[in-house]
């Protein structure tokens, strides 16, 4: 059973998660099955410019620190789960430079 992930950093002005701007927590589930992990298909985020993406962090990393989250995959892309990682889906917008 996945633990609820704190997203207290959502109240900061602009939050950057590994090259993405944080919009909100996603309502889509993160699925763990047969050693793989992924987030369900894309959903409408509150901000229509944002999309659901899968992120992870070390289990020991602080929950409320955005720098600890790393981009893993787009929606519906299965990746091998790593034991020492916590996974969560966020609504984000890719930063365009």
C-alpha cells in the first residue's frame, strides 16, 4: 500500500521538479505490478497546459523538498521499480528554454 505523499511545497510560488514546473498533485494512481511502476493515463489537470508525469525520490529524502523529486516517465509508460524509491504522479508543465 502506497503512503500518502506530502506536497506541502505546492504552496511555494514557483516549484521546479527536475525540469518541470509543478502545477498540482495528480488525481491519477501510481500502479505497482510485477516489478514495474507507472501512472495511469493522462487526465485533465486543473491547468490545461499541465500533464500527469511520474516522479520518484529516495525513500530517505525529505518529502517537502522539490529538489528531491526526479522525473521518471510520461503517463502509461512502465518502468522498472527500484526498491529504494518512492513514486508519485504530479501535474506538471515542461519548462521551455
